[in-house]
C-alpha cells in the first residue's frame, strides 16, 4: 500500500496554512502561534505539512525526482505530528501518515541521509541508536535489579538507548529505579540484553529495521512473561504503545510511560513525595508522549463514492488529543513546593524540542534552533526550570541552553520525583 | 522561465542566499506553477529593491501572504512575505493597528480582544492576512473592504514607496485620505481585473469596540471546542423565513437599525459544517437543520455594551424577525452550539469546514452589489445546482446560497458555491459549466457582471468601459508591465 494509499489525502490539502499555526481558536496573541519548526526555520511553504503534501501529490501524479532540495525537505522535519494535529481541527484528512510513508519510500529507494544511515549502521551492529561505550546495563551496576532475561517479571523497565549509554542521562535510569524500588514495584530490566525499541529508526524511515527491533523486544517480553512495559523515554513509549500496535505486534502488553506509572503509584498510596523542592517550573509535552502517543486506531473501510469525502465505516482521525497529558502534570503538581506554570503551546499543540525524526543527528543546528525557540517560550512563563519527560528533549534543551547562555534549568520528571522522595 | 545566473545573483544579493530559491522541487507547493523564483523579503527596502530589479529585467512580480488562494501565471518573481510578520503598532487611542503582510487576522484579533478592540475579519478565515481587503461576517458592524483601510505603504510597480493618507505628511497612520495623498481609488481595488498592481508592505486597519470577552473561554478538545460559559451580553441565533422576500425584509431592517454585531447569511449547510466535527456528521446535521428550517435564513450575533444595551438590541431583533414571520432554529439555541457559533463566527475559524472539508474543493460565484438584486439571482443559481446534487457531482446543500449586508445592508455580498471532489472529472466539468451559465445569466438578465476572467466587449460596454480606464491607470503606474493581472486576495 505505502504512500499510494494516501493519494486522496495528499490531494485534498487546500493550502490554507493552518498546518503552520496552532488552531485559530487557540491563538491568544501574536507570540507563540506557529506550530511547525520546519516551516518556521526554513520559510518555504514546501517545508510545511501542507507544502510537503503538495509535493507528494505532484510526485504521485508525475513521479518523484529526488533532488538535493527534495531530500532536504524530507529530512528537515521532526515528524513531530504538529501539522496534522492543527490541520485536523478543520479538515478530515491524514497528514502525518503520508509524510511518514514518504520517508520510508525514500529509504527503500536508497534516498537516504548520510548521518541517519550512519546511525542505522550502528543500530544494526550494536542494537543502539547512540554510540555505545561500555555495556548497556552498566548503569545498573550494584543496584541489584531483577534480570528479565533470567526470570519472569510482571513489570519491565525498558530504559532506552540514550538513557542507557549517555553518561549524562544515566541519572534518569537510576532515578527511575530508585522511584520504582521506593514504591515497592517488583520490576526487572533486560540489562545488557536490552535492545533499541526501533522507534527512532521508524521515524528516520527505516521500517524494516524498526520491525526487526520490535520483534526482538516482543520476543523478550513474551519470554519474560511481562504484563507491563514501563519506559522513561517518549520515543520508547510511542514505539511500544503506538507503532507496535500499528504493526500488530503489541499483543496485550500494557505500555506505560514512567510519568503515568508514578501518577498511578501516588494515587495508590505507594509513593509519597515529601521533600519541598521550592521550584517554579513549566512543563514541556514531548511529542511522542503527547500528540503522537495517543493510541493507534485500527480502521479498515472504503470511501463512499460521490463528491463527499466520507467513509464506510466512518473514519476517526488521530488528532493528538488523546495523548498522555495529565499524568505528568498531576505528578508535578504533587511534588511539594513545585509551582507549575503553563506555556502557550501545550499538549497536542506543543512545540517540538527539535530532536525528533532524526533531526538531532542529521541537522543538529536545526534541532538546537527548535529547542531554543521552546526555551524562549519557557522563559516567557517566568519559570526557573523546564521539566520534560524524555531524555531526547532534555539533551536538546541542554545543548540549546549551553549555546544561548540562558539560565533556564532542565529536569526530567523522574529527577524531580526522585529528589522529592 | 528560469533566471540567468547573473540575474539570480542580483536578486540573491538583496535578500541573501537562504531566502531565494528557483528549484522546481518546491514549485508544487507554490500553486503548482513554475515561478522564476520564490523570494522572502525582510523589509520594505528589500521589497523596493526587488521590484526595481523586476523593472530592470522586465520580470513580473507578485506578493502573497499565507496564499490560501491565488492564480498566478508562470515565470513570476513570487514574493512570499512570511518574514514580514510584525504588528508595528496598535494605537488604542486613535483605534488603528499597523501590520505587515504576514500578520494573520487570528493573531491581530487576539491582541485586539485583550484591549477591548476588534477589526473587520475576512470571511475567508483568520488564517489569512490582516492586511487589506477584508469583508465578511462582521461587515454590518465594521463595514467592509476599503472602509477599513487607513494609511498604506505601497511599493508601486516601478519601485517607488508611496505612503498614502496621513502617512504622506505625518508619521501617523490614522487616515487613509489625508492630510497626505489619497490614492484610495487606485489602491483599494480587490476585484480582478482591477487588483492594485504593486505590493503593500504595511497598512493601518481601522479598529472598533469589542463588547465581548478579552479571550474566549475555550474548553474541550479538537475538533470540538466549546465555551465554558456564554458571555452575558451576547447572543447568537439562526433565523429562517417563509420566503426570500421575507428574509430580505428582516435583513434590511436589521441593517437599518444597526443592532447586529454580525449578520451572516449562512444557509443550513454552512451552519452544519460549522458545528459538526466530521463530514459524516456534517451530512446528517444538514438534513436535520434543513428539515427544521422554514426557508432561507441568516445567522445573527448581537452584543451589548451593557445589559440595557443588550436588552434593547434583543428586543428590536425579535420584533423585526417576528414581523417578517421568521423563526429561530431551536436546535441552534442549545447553549453549547450557540457557544461554538459565537466563537467560530467571530474568530472566523471554521470557513475551511464550510468550503474544503466536504469534497476538497469549491467553485464559487461571488458578487458585491445591491443585495436584494443579487439575492434574486442567487435563487435561480441555487435551483440550477439541484441537478448536480441529484447526480452526486456536488455535495448536497439544498441548492443554497449565502451572503450578508454591509453596514445598513443595501450593499452586500452574495455568493453561491458548489463543493465537490476536483479529482472527479465529470463533477469538475459540471461545476465549471454551472458557473459559466449562471454568470452569463447574471449578465443577460441584468443582475450583475461577473468580473472573473477576461472581460468581453459586451460587458465592458455595459459597465462604461471601466476595464479600459483601469488598464490606462495600470499602464501609467506600471509602464514595464511587471504586475500580473489579478492576484491573491488572502
């Protein structure tokens, strides 16, 4: 099927430019009204959701000519889903899916990006999307965590590549383990045997590599008798929860982001946050925990003949509104002394951190530019710190702050919770 | 038409290499037209320099904002004004705002609401530029089109910067006609072939009192936003009438009594599109509202500056509707639906649902003229749509038209369109035929002359040869023919 299945969708784009802005009813002023980093940075309409669809429509009709500019357009996009979320306020059409399918088509036809190709080469060799130094499970040394490859576990903590290998991010894994232990959760990790979820490979267009990773993970999950997978990475969450389901690989396993799990543990009285942190924060919704993290909708049907774009059975569009938004906010609000102030663009209309879609690897300057925009918005709230729930966001924000000299602090939600225990 | 390397470099020197592109790859996203180059100027000086280069090299040039619509010949220097996106000034005392071309109406309006102010909003949508040429839902209370243009900064087709009205002799934007030069007759035209040649880089738009909240209390999730509460001195209603004559009787009286914040001559299909969140529900809701409707109708918002003011407006409204045998559509009195309509029809955020969502395209015959006359024509144009509906070529809207009166309502906009799937060739051909036939009928039966497309000698003669005179003006201000005919409206 591939891209061709979305021919009607790409043709129905009316070029209204709503994919560039948050929905008109949500606009409350001149500032922070743009939603798409790509068009905001590169200006040409071709770098917007609608402009990309216009190009796909022309390509499906006349064939694709893979010029340098076309590949620049394809790979300078975080595939963050913002354009579709905004478009679908008014239009009944798929936006994200054709964009993803085209990137997959590019890869299948050998039109790859050298930086992403290098990352995927590493994935195939090491099972990691980041450079590996030492063993994957080394961060857990001395913590005496259960090994899911050797014993049955109800709860598997899937740590993720960046958190496992990046020395600056291993603190998140340790904080997560501390929280789960404190709450008395009997959980395990796969340690050195853990492998990439495949989510970021999918974003980069490497569907086959994603499928290989997904199958490896699901085999481990099945063997270990896992009932619940917990991730502290939004990419991992999106992969296990949405992409695996989309590709009929997920089975019945429950997938929770650590913020959802902490929220549950607090409400069950298993976790008490006591220490006053005395901090004013704002919260950044990671794309793949938020709008992209909403459940996959399995739909099969057909267009009803005639002039109207209607389907039998009616088609439900993923607008990003059913993503994970409240649990992280509930957790933040439950930390003593933490005052949460919201930014303008939140939840399904959150501005991306810049790291998605492989952009952090293929165009770090663009990733940092995007992150800087978000840091500016965070600063406008008067908060001392921006809290996120994904190591990729934290990494990108920190790099942007280092480059700009901003005094904004960055925390992952697990860091705050671990401090407050 | 490709630019030579030397000419390309001259343009590039003005804006920098990042802001010019002639790669055919990007052209499908620019209306599928092979432009000579797409360029992003940052300020007035750059626009002026680019226009002068076009004169030097005899290249045609056009500028766009969000560019929802537009017809462009190939080979243009196409200015995408995205980088000129500043609100220069909001002058609360003198009630005007100065904007650059890429400020969209939704942004400016949000800033104005905070200050208790409002503006004319284009019916096309708040995703369109806040610059010139607006008319739409609010025309009864704000007037439309050139009524709202104050001073303008205009780059003529020869590259001269002309600042009209008060800006011609002061540093203020408060007036379009003086004490500096008034160019209103030339710069205010929005209808082809009289679209003003040249490029507007800043304009002042007139502001009005906004009796509503500083921010709509939106709740819920996309695609259904509702209001947490209805403002105390605002009301939205849809009234239907037993005949077109009765509807017109009420519409003109409401205009003359100046009580409406908004009078939008929606039909049930457009209301259904506004309040439903998908095409499937849209079709069902249309049938429901159509059954409930007594006949042709319109949508009204009244807003009072005090409870007494609101009570007066409401009393007058109800009396006028009653006298014309009109009835409020009960389904739409539901507070949730009323809230949706109040917000969407002041923010103009659902026009995409009304036009593009159902089929992907629409073709329209719009006319700004004497409202009672054009309504009579539109009834026939609507009847002519019915066979297309029966054949499944176009989306069923009951053959309806829409429109609104401007200010007191004698002048007004009347428009009728067909929503269809443009990829169905038979449907597209049928719609084009309908459009041509009904435009011809409008002229033959002396309703109006549609001015889209080439002007025939017959039409020209009946309209005092206006197009000939206009052409003479264009030739005087554009001797090198750098400005294309027509152009983008939004």
